[in-house]
C-alpha cells in the first residue's frame, strides 16, 4: 500500500525535484521510504508502506532489460498463484513483492494482463519500446488515481494534494462538482472538484502515448457484465462458501500483523468469524462509540461479538472534542470534498490502530454487493418521487440540503450547477439493461457512484492518512460478481436486505447477532453543533473569504438561528465548515499537513 505519481512530458527530461515534491505530499501513504525513476520525458515516483517483502519490495520496479518500469499502490492478492504461472513461462523475479506480478503480467500479455489481477490497485507502467505509459485502477475503485492533461504534459498522482506540485498551480473549483458535494455528499464520475483534473475510473485502463500525449481509454471491467442466475440458496451457499474462503485466504497474505474494524453490524462480524477460522491467536479488533449523547451507537453490540470470539479488543468512547479534533486532519486526508460524518470516527480508529498495525480489515461493500440498504427495497413512494424528479424510478431523487436554505445560500454559479447534480445518478441508471429489476439497477448505480467516490474515499483515505492499509474482502470483484448475480429473492425477503448473506452467516455467527437491526455508522454531529462552538463558527464563517465567493453569507445568521432553535440544519452548516477547511488546506495553503488534534475554528480564519 503506497502512493504514486508521475509525469509524461514532451518537453524533455523530467526533473526529479518535481517528483520529490509530489512524494512529500504522499509521505503519509508511504512512510517507509520512496523511490524515483526518470528517463527521457517520463518520471515516476513511489512512496512505500511495506506490507509484502519488507526488505526487497522497493519501487520503482524494473524488468531485467530496463524496458519496463512500474510504480504501484495496493495489493495483488493472488500474487502467489500468478508468480508460479509466470515463472513456468520463463519470467525471472527480482523480488518477492506482490506488485512485481503486474510487471511480468504486462510483459507476457500487454493487452489483457490486468484482467488476471485479483486485488486493489492503482499503477503506472512505462513501456520504453512501445513508447507509452499505462495507468490503471482496480475494478471497484478501492485505490484512487487522478490525472490531468496539460499542453506539454500528462501528470497523475494518488491524491489531489500530490498532483498540485506537478500542475504548478491550483486549478479553479469546478462548480458542478462543488454542487454535487453539497447536495449528494460527494462528487462522482471522471470530473473532480478541481477544473481539468480527472479521476481514472474504476475498472479503467489508460494508455498515454509518450510522443503525442494522446490518451486511449478502455474499461476492462464493469458490473454491467454480471448476469443474473437462476440459482437456489443451497447451491449458492455451497459456491459462496468455497469462494469466500479462497478470497479470505488471499486477503490474509501479509508479512505484518493485521486487525479488524468491528462495528456492531453483520459484515464486520462475518469477517471476524472468517479470520477466527483462518488465523492463529486472538484477532485485534477496534470499535468506537460516543459519550454523553442521546444517539445510540453500536459499541455494545461490537463488544458483545468481540467477547464471543475472545478478540484482543480496543473500544473507544469519544466526546465532541475528540471527534471534532480530527476534523481538519480528516478533510486533509479525504483530499476530495466528501461529507461523510463517519470519516471522523474512522480517522480516530485509524490513528489508534496505526500505533501498532499496518493492515486493518473492514466490512465495506457488503451492503452494495448483497443489497443491504433500505433504499434498495420497493416502496409506494417511489412512483411519486419519480414523477417529481424523473430519470431513476424514484431512486436518490432528494437533495441532501433543504431547498429553502439552498435558495438563500447558493451564489449564482452554485445555483446554476444545482440543476444538474442528479446527472450522474440518472446516467448510471440509464446504463443498465431495461430487463433489470429496480433492485439490480439501484445496486449498480450505487456501485459506480457512491461506492468509489464516497464510501471508499473514507475507507482508503482515512486509513492511509495514518499509514494504515485497509483490506475490504467484500469488494473483491469475485464476491461482488457473485452477489450481483443472485436473484432478487435471495437478496431481499420479507422487507429485509442481505437475505442470502444473513442466512449463510449462520455457520459463523450466533443467530442473535445476525438478526440485529442495522443502525449504521452514525455520528451525533447534530447534537454537537451547539453552544459556544456554534457561536464562534458562525462569526468565522461569515468572515471567511472562500465562502463569500460562493455563498450569500448574509443568510448565515438565519441559518445558525434555525440550528439553535431546532437543530435541523446540521448538514448545511457542516458543509460550509468543511468547505472552508478544504479551501484552506488545498487552495490557500497547499502542502500544509495538520495534526490529528486541531481546533477546526482556528483553521477557518
């Protein structure tokens, strides 16, 4: 697990000092060292978090003849099997790194090699003979990769903050992506919050011609490839049992110890049950809850299941100051603008786990692959929602901010962009076959929007902000393909989601845990936005120049008065606070790295 960046230039030799500046911005992703490669107009840099082959897996990796150079971020879980097959074809390995299989896979099959990789990854591979640099991202978008096309260069990096030194300037803010953040919680698709900066899409591979800088894009995997099967529970359970055991055996390959983020829910408990079966000794588990709040958390449920498996458990119960102290760091770590309150406790857990571990398992993806969310279930209100906001059969039609406040707050650019914020959801919905059910289309839409650009931003960036690798077995593409292929009747029964997974989990978990009501990973932000903190926040946001450029700050006193009266505008206020912090960290003072205990008020002027 690492960070990568690079330059492909028509202007001659790439200066290593420029790559070093990008490496500095990625040091949290790779605190164990870095390496630079330059040749003619190509430069690659890699920062390393050593997980496999601790002594010999340094990058960039070069083939024996110096024809190929590779920098990679992530884990290739089936590297053992790939290496055996590649050695049988005459390839000689210089290291024991899992990522070296990417290099040899390309040498053997430049067109189809990426399809043989099981794992989470983003990489850049330079092919001198063919005159191209190949960049790619894993199928589900677990690992990030951004790029930008300039007049004489193409530049790319794992994070926006590392891309900025390669651009030489901070681009303008993209109004549509900004409006998507405000109304949807995240921006999605190829375009990002910064004008001209794009995401490599999940399952996408891009070839950059080193002479012309022409880009050729190809999607090598999409959930649209998955076909629904006529299969019963017994056959599906037997198949999944073998599949998930194989996936977990691959995921536990590591030269360093690992732990598990344990919520009170089903998915992380299943991972605990699997780790308990496959590993020796107690599993280190970590859970979080809150002090002095009305909202019920999942900490007691997590402690209960940890006790059943006799884990080495760390339970954190946090107050407002401990959680809000992580806010500046979490905005910096998220890099892209993304409003998920769960980033805050996740960052706290990552900091605590990172004190003794480099790898942590987490249960992300179970709801998307096996249909756990309530929004996937048919309801009568769907018809009326689609009438009011057509395009997705009533799925995700409601903006997250209240219209009466957006009308007052949004400046002209945001008001214009606000009309298009649902476009990615509608586009994803319309990509699906007409024969698909509502449930299938909802799963797909989430899988290509909210999953890579919200949930996995949290899972990757919060952990990597503290040098911790997150492993998410439910997002192994084979598990995702299995879950999507199940008929609807095995996904939802009696109004309850994840029917198949709950039934299958009976071989691992006690029944009382399997059937507990899903509460989600909530954070009591609404309870905490009050008192002196709220008063100071109001004064500082009104005076903040970044907000003044995009919002009508004369509406803020009424907004804050509403929060004091009813507490119902937490999202609106938190969005403004988060943007002010992001603007300070990415636009005004790029390169600054906050600590894990900052007063957010001091960072917004």
